[in-house]
C-alpha cells in the first residue's frame, strides 16, 4: 500500500487507518511555562480515525495532535489469518 496525501483525499468518516503525523514540538518548563530549547519536528505513525472533522488516535488521550498534523494516511492491511 502507498501513502495518500490528505490534501488529495481524506479517509471515510470513522474508518480506522494508518496515519502519518508531522508536528512541531516545543518543550516547556513545567513551573515557568517558558519554552526550553529549540522546537523539534516529530514524525509519527499511528492508528486512528477522523470522525466529524476531529482526529482520534488510540493512544493520544491528551489530544496532543490535531487534524492539521496529519499529512498522509493509508488503509489498514488485512489482518492475518488464524
């Protein structure tokens, strides 16, 4: 399977897919709330879905990523047989 650009096509509403996420991350001091160091670009691959315009990633309980961070996606492969 190959990656599909989100700008070309989005997955169907509620369809579980593999997501490629590219986001800028900035560490912040927990006491002063000031940035620490330089921002970093992070690349992640996750399984999730888009439902009514909102991104849902199975491990992302704190909503770290949003839909704008997803650049590509692809369907899940068929599960293994027995």
